[in-house]
C-alpha cells in the first residue's frame, strides 16, 4: 500500500500520509484547516512532481505558499491550477483534468469539491437528480484516476449542521462523497482557536483517532486542548 507524505510530520505521524490509490476527503467548517492541509501536501509533492489543484473557492494563495516553503518558485511552477466558478465549469475542469493525467502527475487536489455543487443545488430545485448524477460521475472519475494511475486524490469538503443533533455535522454531498472516499478526516474548530483532526474512515486504522493542532505561519503544529467545550 503506497502512501505519500502529508507535507507535515505531525500529520504523517497521525495517519501515515495519503494512500495513493484512493480518494481522501478532508471535511470541516470554515477556517478549520482544510486548505492548509491541501497546500502542505501540494507543496511536498510539487518539489518533485506535478500537482493538479482544482480551486473552486479561490482559496489557493501564492503568499501562503511562500510562507510554507522557501522553494516556492519551483513549487509554483509544478502546480497547475484550475479555477472553475460554476458547477458546469467544474464538470468541464474535471474532464480536462482526465486528459492532463500523465506519469508526471503526483497528486490531484479538489478544494473544495462541494461548494459549486451546493450552489447549483440551491438554484436548480427541479434538476437535483441531474446535478447529483453529474457529481457522482466526477467522483467516479477521480476514483478511477486514483485506482488505475496510482495517483492520490485529496478532496476537501464543506459541512452543514444536523438540526436534529446540533453536536453532529454532515458532509455536503452525503453518501456520494462518503462512499466514494476510502479515507475520511473530519476537522473541527475548538474554543481556544485550535483545530482537531479525527479519523472517521480508514482502510487500516480504527476510527476516532484524533490529534489537536494549530495553524502557524510555517504550517501546523501539535498543541494541547485548553478548557472548554468543542464547537463545530
């Protein structure tokens, strides 16, 4: 079972890095560390191979890359960014991505896979089936790339509150992403301004293992939890 580094020793120690033949989905609320984890992995791989980064939220920051690595010039040359602004454009970007896959590609990142899908659902109530089917095809294509080409795929995803259980959050896309991903990592925010990563699904690890970290200028670092309750 091949893996790549998460670009952070803390995360490598936590879950062993990203498996190369599956989709890993990292999900959580805003400012919980999703894009930072995506950037850390992208930077690590882009030092030696090409990375395809589909940025649907405008979260990819050149300045943040410069903070995270001194080799930013080399890294930025090896990251190919696609920036769809609608779900239709996201579908086209995915089709373009398939054609871009070569042996030089070391990682595919979709950050986030659900935002444009969520907006499309909200504006087209009568076309829910077609939108879900299109999303299903995108996930199937990403899974095929990971499985057949042995290229790891990382998807970040948004969450929404469960009104029947306020302590629970659900991924946007529900079962589409849940079953399409062999590894699920939930991120939470804590009252002290830290972040918590929790393994929710993994092929070789028991669920609910967790680590607390904080985002710093040079990446992330392990921290301890202060007094207080979790919030999501």
